[in-house]
C-alpha cells in the first residue's frame, strides 16, 4: 500500500512539473535598419513585443553594446497576451556607419534575446572631397 501511495505521489508531482507556466517573448522584428539618417536627427526606434506565454513576463535588464545606444524597458510585468516596447535611442551626432546590439534579459522561456540596429549617419554639411572624374587636376 505504501508503495502504491508513493508511486501515485511521484506520478502527480511529475505531471505538475510538465505543466509549468512560462512567459514567452515574441518580437515583431529583432533588427531595425535606420538606413541613412542625417546627423542630429531623432535616433529613437521602438522594438514591439508580445507575451505569448501563460505567465507574466518580467524584463530584468536591457543592455546595449555601447554607450552611444540607450535602451529603456517596461517597468511593470507584461501579462499573457499583452504587448510592450523596448525603446532604443542611438546618438546621431556620431557620423558614419553603425551596427549595435541590445541584449534583453527576462524570465521568458527564451531568457536572452538579441536585438540589432544598423544604419549610417550622414552630415549633409560636410564637404564631399571625392573627385567626380578621373581627368587631370587643374592647378
């Protein structure tokens, strides 16, 4: 009888573990291409996501690969079926191409997600020093 009772308890405990509730974070997109953006323009972009799991989603930390990219995260848990945003601001005072990563840490089934931004900041006031033709230079 004790063996039967012990076996029943073990069976029910394994069944309970298999139905563990988990949050699942699904982003609409994981990469944003700014394309060409003018120096000093607004470098803010938004990554939208949904919690498709069956437990509240808590974003613990959002970290960028450099100080020129500042991410912000939701402060409250995202309930199952609800959506949220990770806002990323790139410093567009830095001229030239860029490629940065934002790492999102959460309690989701997929606990680490890498987001990417890329583009090129151009300065329209800069003088284009490239020669237009291969002809001789006139002095």
